[in-house]
C-alpha cells in the first residue's frame, strides 16, 4: 500500500453482534480504514462498544451518525427489515454504504436507491467474494482450463436454538433463505458469472412462520443448473461443489474459512469413479471481513479492486423473489430483474 492512502472513516449503524465480533475488528486490522463512530438506539450500548474498540464517537440515534461530517462510509448492521430505510437515509446524507446481507428483502426495495449519485459506492456485504480463494476460483472458471462449469451444488446450515433470535421473526426478514440462501444464490451466480432464468423451491416452515429448511433449483440455461439447500435446523454444513466439463471442483469450508489454517480449492480431473486425481490449491489463512472492508475502502478512493454494486445486489434479490413465489405456488418461476 502506498503511504499516501487516506484511510476511510467508517460509521457503524447498529451495535449488533456482527459489528462487535467481525466488522469492527476487521476495520481495526485494515490499513485502509478506521472506525470513527457507532450508533445504537441505546446510547449506553453504543458507548460500551465504542470503548471496547477504541472508537472516538458513540451516538444514541442513527440520524446522529449519518449526519456526522467525519463519517464517510456507513456499515448497516441492523435487522433485515431496516436495511433499505437506513441505506437510503445514509445515501441522502452523502455517505458510501455497505449493507449487511440481505441488502433488501425484495428487488423492488432497491428502487429507493435508484437516484443515488454515481460517486457513492453502495454494496451488499457478501464478504466471501473478497477471499483470494474465491477470486482465484473466478479466474480459474473464466479461463475455461477445465471447460465450462455446468452444475453447482451447495449446503449451508446450522442449528438455531435461540427462540428470541431476530431470525425467528418473518416480519424482520427471518428464516433460512434470507440468512443463508442469499449466500448460496450469490455463489451460484458467481460461479456461472450469469443470472438464472428461473427458479423452483421447496420450503419447510416452523410455527413462527419462517422457513427452517429450503431447497432450490436454479436454471441458468444452456444445460447449467444450480441446486442448494439451506437450513436453520440442521447440523453445521458449508460446502460448494462445481462440476465442469473436465474437472470436479470443491471448496471445503466454503463460506466461513479458517482464520488460522490454510484454505483450499480441491480439483479432481479423474475420468474414472474408481480413482481420484485430486490436487489442492492452498491459500493462507485470512480474515475475509478485513478483505471486504479494505476493498470497499479502496473502491471509495477510486482504486480498481473487486467490487459488486447495486446491480449485483438487485439481481440477487430478484432470485429471492422468484424463490419465495415458487415455494408458495409450487411451480417454476422466472427470475425477473
């Protein structure tokens, strides 16, 4: 990094667990940004988190943070149903915005940001795409070294046991798809570097009305299909498997890589089920959240880095629209962007 880089000053909207445990440590570890302020509706909670992380300013209202002239970029760490309201307010205040996933619960909600100045950077916070491993995978697939990717499959699950978790509330955007399926849909789009044409989905819901198990098929056309299953009521799982014309590619610990051990892409080029010709490409342990906030901050300063903006976020929400419609109507539903 050039010594001339001016660190981006961040404000964190919401004293949530993800802010405390991942985003603020990532900002502190990054050479490209610094945390200037945090806001919560409970000033005492914001002040306590500010003290833990050495943040200069703490506010008891969200408006106070987004109108702070020192704050350049806002990370929205609020419950899902509040994302778009506060993203819009931050944009109106002239701030760059990184929105915790899912950025919106429907594609049409992004209309609220359609008039945002082109100078502002706005993105959905899928940190996994900023792993060097994922970036290497994208280059590998685009090179067609192993032919075109034809099928994608993924499992992503954990057992949610807290009855008062916000993910138990459908009106707050709870459920397995919004919490986990947005990742697997994004991953399928990332692998094919394309948008699906239609979706078919099955959902199992609990007494609270959220989906606790969802299974999805996405048709990308030209013989390309993605299947994935997500759940809030199963043992922990996180896998990605890709079948190309000439290789089977898998990502162990696909979404939450190790921060202490090497991470891998496994490529098997065997043409015989009875034997394996697998080799591993290794990547050093890293904090993918640090990679995300660093890339976003560098994009704010005009540098060329991996960046996925509003069009990408809206496209992922369009998949969600089709998935939920399909689960209700039990039919294939076109993905309309």
